[in-house]
C-alpha cells in the first residue's frame, strides 16, 4: 500500500511554532538572569620617645625632665646624631590648627627622635641647614640585614677639630650595642663596657621592651681622615654608645576588639615584625594575639625560625619542618622579608589536616617594598594606603586607605556577606527555575500547552525573579557573620543543607501547583 504525502496544513505550522515558543520559554526560565556581585595596622603609628638611658641614668618619662639631666657635651652629640643621621625628608610639621598636634612626615621612628631633639631644646632644622646632606662623606642606609643606619661627616662641620670624620649610627638597640666597646657616662666621659655594664644595659633594654617600647640605640665614633672608608666593618665596629631610646607606639583603641572578632570568626592573627622579641610579645599581648590561656603557642625571632625550618647544609626550607611550626606560631620578631615570604608560602603549600579538604587561606598586610614578595604570594594582600610604598600597593590585592586593622575585619565581613548573598541568590533561582522547568515541561507533554503563555512566563521570570534576586543579593553586612567559622576554599558553594532546601521547597511548590493545575477546576467548581 502506498501512502501519498499529505499537504502541509497551516495548523501544523502554528502547532510547530507553539512548541518552539514553549521550548524557548522553558530554556529561558531554566537559566538564571545573572550573578549579582557587590564590587602598620595594629598601632597608631604616631611614635614618641618616652624613656631614655643616657650617661648611666634611666629617665622616664622624659617630658620636661630630660634636658636638665644630660650634660651639654652629651646633649650636643645626641642632637647631632638625631638630626644628621636620618633622612632629611623626615620632619615635624606644626599644626595649622592652634593648639593642635603636629604632623609627622617621613619615617615615624625618625620623627619620634626629632621630637626628642626638640624636647632637648635643639633646632634640628638649623643643624641640617648648616650640614646639608650633600656634604656627607659616607652613608650606610638602613636595611633589613644591618638593622641600622650610619652617616659620616667631616669633623669641622660639626664643631670638632679638623682632620677627622665623625660617624653616627642608629638602629636596633641590641645590634648597635654589639658594635660598641665604650659607653658615655657622667659629663660625657667614656667608659669601657664591662660585663656588668653590658648586663645592666641589656636589663634596661628588656625592661623597655617588656613595656611595649621600641628600643633604638644611638652611637658615635671619631676616625682620622686617613682611614679606609671602603671597609664598612671598620666604620661600624668599636663605637661608643650615646643612648638607648624607648619609643612608644600606642596600640589603636579598636584593635583588641577587632583581633577578638577575627578569632571568633576562625581567623588566626599572627604578627611579623622587625621589633625585638620582648617588644613584639608585649604589643601582641596588648592586642590579644598572645594570651595567657594559650600555653602551646610560639613566639620566636627570625634566626630561631630559620634554624627550625631550613636544611643546615642547603639552606632550603623543609616543608615538613615548617608544618610543625606555623600552626602554633603567633609572633615572629626580628624577621626579614625572606622570613615573611617563606612563612606565607609554607602555609599555602601545607596539606590539609585530617579529613578537611581545605588548605589555609592566607592574608598578609605590608607597607614596605620588601613586603612585596609576601603580599604577592598571599591569597589576599593588604597594602597600607597612607604609609605604603608604590611597590607594595602594586603587589597587593586590596589597599587600606586608613592603614587600620579594623578595615581588614570590615573586608572579611563584606566578603562573607557577599558569599551569603550569592548562596541566597542561587538557592532562590535554582528553586524557582526548577519548578518552572518541570511545570512547563510536564504541561507541554500532557496538555500540549503551557499553563502560561510565553510572554506571561517571561514577565513573571523577569519581574518576580529579578526583583527578588536583587533584594536577596543586596543585603548589608552584619557582624553576625563573624560569629561563625570561615567557609573552606575547597568547599562546594551548594552545600548539602542548601541542596536539601532546594529539593524540599521545589517538591512542595510542585505539589501545590500541579494540584491546582489538574484539579483546580473541580476544586473551585470552574467550567
């Protein structure tokens, strides 16, 4: 039997177009419209010399007391050392507001020492005008290895007999003290540093450091102008100690609460600093980074840290050794930029502990050029917007415009809120679109039609879904998000609980809608 082809009826074309429109409608409602995305930190960094050891005397506080207790000759040496052996870009600028505090420009530590010079009644600007930095014979700038700065000038420029060089050095107190053979005592006389004197000075340094003071040593040396200036060791060795200054950099009032908020949020705060260990531990205790409740945490210096993590022969970092240190480490003092980089890299390379699939997510703050490698290596790098160098800012991901630790807490709060909003958005969209997809598909198969026309479906999808999604995705951050542990970096964005809610709500909506669609006319006695 032969079947002749039937001519195409216009009704078939209309049916085809209807199926096509229904299919497009299903496709559109099944795909979400979009994914909405919202687009020295611990202390005040306003330093002041509050204590000084000079001429065998410990003076604290120094306000209104220091000038009369220092002999004229030592006062001149101290002021010359402060004024000349510092960057000339560091200065104290008077406030434009009557009675207001002055502004510091340049290096904050140098500005604190310049404040001491003013307390001694000296005009550091006049000294710098008389001895411009272009007249310096030799300068050893501060670096992380030396932890000191040295400036050499001709003796006649600073009031001494010609034919000599006057060398001034300042830096970390214990480093400067190692280079000193003598110390100035009463009336500017020099005395050999005996073991008893050394123990006494070290005790004073420890006392200052235990009170969260940054200790800076100042020393000098006079050389004949026939000396070999190319030999830096000869320049630095056999100096005479002038004074040990204790500089206070108060902890910001809001920092302890911010650190506590981080700890409640499951974030471990570690302090990496160039200060000595006692100063670092004292500041860390004030901030809440170190606590008497934690007996198994570690605080160490960079030298000890390197001995524990590096192979003694090759000098390479051993990851297994580092993994024993970093979980308990809270304070790393006298650390170099390389130490920061090694710690950050080691934490990122560490394998997840136990059944967790998540590694540590590391955030780093920094302001100096030497911090750039660690900032770049971190998952999130925070650079200081005020004191940070351009190199640090380029290497970072986020710039803190106020140099404040609390801004990091705000960034965490915003990040968690955005994540929560994304989850809410996905849960709503997946639930609604799953229901719309099933309803449209089953209706097309069973009734050969959709319960809503394409235009109606698109209108519901665009207006209802879009407005609801925008509302869900634009909630403001709340501090409540800091009361829970962080979401792991390897965790799925759709969790088991979220999947259960999507399936449960979709099933409930489908039951209601299908019941209304197929039994609605009988239930509501509609023809």
